[in-house]
C-alpha cells in the first residue's frame, strides 16, 4: 500500500474517531438530529476506509490502524451504552405518561356517568 494511501487510511479513521467524539456530545445534549447527521458522516468515513482497503490491500501500518480501530470501537461502545441507557429512560418516561393519560381518561369517563346536580326549585 503506497504511503499516501496508508496516510489517508489513518486520516479517515482519525476523522471517524473525531465524529464519534462529537456523537458523544450530541447524545449528552440529547440532540438526536445532530446525532443522526454525525452517524451518517461516520458511515461515509468507514465506507471510504473500506474502499481504500479493498483497492489497495493490507496497509503497511497495521499496528497504527489496529490502534485507531480499537479506539474507535471503544468510543463507539461507550456511546452505544449511554445512548441505550437514555433510550430506556425515555421509554420509562413515556410509559409513565401513558399510565397517567389512561388514568385521566378513566377519571373523565367515570365523571360522565355522574348525574348532573339539580336543585328542586330550579324551574320555579
């Protein structure tokens, strides 16, 4: 693999790591639109890296690439863990809201069956 391609491969993985760091920030800020955008950009980086590997074979800087991939994987797993935890919390909140809504609907339904108050001298 030529050194320029080897360097480009390392740069692509470094870019993917930087995007993964930004994903962590987006998750922390609950900016789901930004997270989605960053995921798409990172997917393009990974596709570019795969194309470089496909076109040029095994890189000569395998240890550097292995270290970059290890870092990328670790950061990705950390992001995924935080994201899944937040999604579970959101599901729980939605479930709680659903139970409250059901209780309100039941309350209002039960109020429909209560006769309206009337005074005996109302019509007089």
